[in-house]
């Protein structure tokens, strides 16, 4: 008997028929003797609608009330799936984050998991009951509902797998694995049988939508074996199905570049003519940090007149908060103006093979130059090179780079 966690995203539970399909798949795992916990997202489109209502009422809404609203999507799905399982004769009950409890910090809208008290959950599972758990949510120190950020159901599933000491965490989505890039943009994209935790973490952090960043980070830290599978293949998943996210040492042949990712969710901010003195960067980014605004790519250009321009990127959803935070500290900093550009895209190439091969960045720059695509910002890590370009060139850039690195399927 194995203890497994199965996670189903919004498209997998988009309507009642798909929920029934999920219930049948879960029942098959129960029938072969496995203890099963299921983590579900809200039905497709529901969270977007809930977020839109909050934003329409107030762009700078109370994050605590935002969480109270958007967490309801998962509550609906857990109840519906539990009913569908019961209709098939499976003992099942729904669990909300606060009922487990899944404890988080108080960073509403972007909460981080601190502990899972899964004793009662394990006891129920050992009696054969299926636990249907709401992803994306928990309970904060003040006993208010918290949410983990968009895509947080993946994080919930991996954390639950670690907390329950599950054998594996199977994440079912609308794709049958991790591809070298988005197949909707590049039809010749290839599915990867295995990908290293570090590669998946980088791809997730720069725009790949298959897994949420924190879920991969958690899987790597806790050594949770994660499998990405299609929820639309109507059979038990075999050992060779999907893509395994594993330790790097389990991958024999390491490609220079394993994947190309893109994100249109970035906005560029330039703070013009900032005094060039110690503490200015701390003032700017401290103000953003106080508002829980994550900053990604950063470039600083120093002028001869003793001022500097500081350019960086934030998530588009964070742009109003970033603007307000920087306006508040303008008297303290003394910058001349604030420029915003939401029409940008981040393109990234990722691969553990970069550690031992030169010329990866040059190949990227040359391929983009050949397509007359201007690079606005560059950032690198040990296994990643990212550039910021105009959003209108996103698909052209992804196709050009996929070909340039020899990733096209023959």
C-alpha cells in the first residue's frame, strides 16, 4: 500500500463531467490499495473572476478580504469532488486549509506554509477515507484565511506530500508533461522524460506554467518525487508516463539548454535621476518589500552628473502597489520621475549543462539579433540566461531560440 498525493488543476475540474472523471481516476488508485489525498484547484476561470471583482472594487484592496474571497473557489471544488467520490462508493470528505490545519505566515495573498498538522488527516486515510483538500489556502497566525499566491495549489500538494510522508506527488494538468517550451507556440517542442529540480525551478520562476515556483523549491528541499501527468488520459499512470522532476544525478545526458520559458506577466519600472549615494537602493527596494512587491531583474546606469537611473521588473499585478510605494518615498529619495512599461516580456533559456559549456548566452544574443529583437535588460544565474524584450516579439523570440539551441523535434 502506497500513500500518494494527487493534485488536479483548474482545467481538470472545469465542469461536473471533468470532476466525475477525476473521481473515477481517484477511485482506481483506491481500488489498488493506495491511501490517497487529493488536492484540487478552483474550477477553471473561477479564481480569475473572483480576483477581477476584488480589483474592480478597489485596485489597492485589503489583502485579508481578498483572501477571504478568492479562497472560496477551492472550497466549492472540494465539496463537489467529495460528492462525486461518494456517488462512486468511495469514502471521502472535503478539507479546507484551516481544517487540517495548514498553517502559514500572515503575508496575505502570498502566504508561505509554515507547518502542516496532518495527524487527523493521516488517521482518516489509514481507515481508507480519501481526503479531498483545498489547495492554495491555509490559516494565518491571526486565524484568518490566507492564500498562497497564484498557482499555490501545486505548493499545497507538495507540502502535503512532504507532511504526509507520501511516496510521490502526482500533479495532473492539461498537458502530459514538461516540454522544451510551450507547444502552442512551437509545435516541434519535445516532452522531457526527466528534468532536474534546479532546471524546473528556474523554468517555473521565469514563466513556465506547468508547475508553480514554490512547489518545485519545496519538492527539491524535501526530496519529494513529483510527476507531471495529463488528467485527460483515462487510465492508471504507468511508470514511464509524464515527466519526472528528480535530482540532477538521475539524469545521465545533460543538455546545454533544456527549455525555453517566457513570461508576459512582467512590468518594467525605471526610476530616473536618482541621487548616486549609499542607501538609495535600500530605500527603493525596502519600500517595495514593505508592500510585498517582488522585484526581479535590476539594472543600474550611473550618469556623469552624479545621478543614476535604476530599472527593474515587477509582476504586472504588483504595479499599482509598486507605484504607490515609490510615490510615498519620493521625498526621501529625491528621484526626478517614474517611468512604467507593462508591454514587455521576459524570455529565458535554462539548462544544467550551462555549467560546463561556454557560449550559451552568445547563442541567445545572436539569435535575437538575427530577428532584429532589441534586448532591454539581461540577467543570469548559473543555469539560466534571461532577457527582457518588447512583448510583441515574444513568440518570434521563443521560436528562434528553440531552433538555435537545437531543441526542435525531428
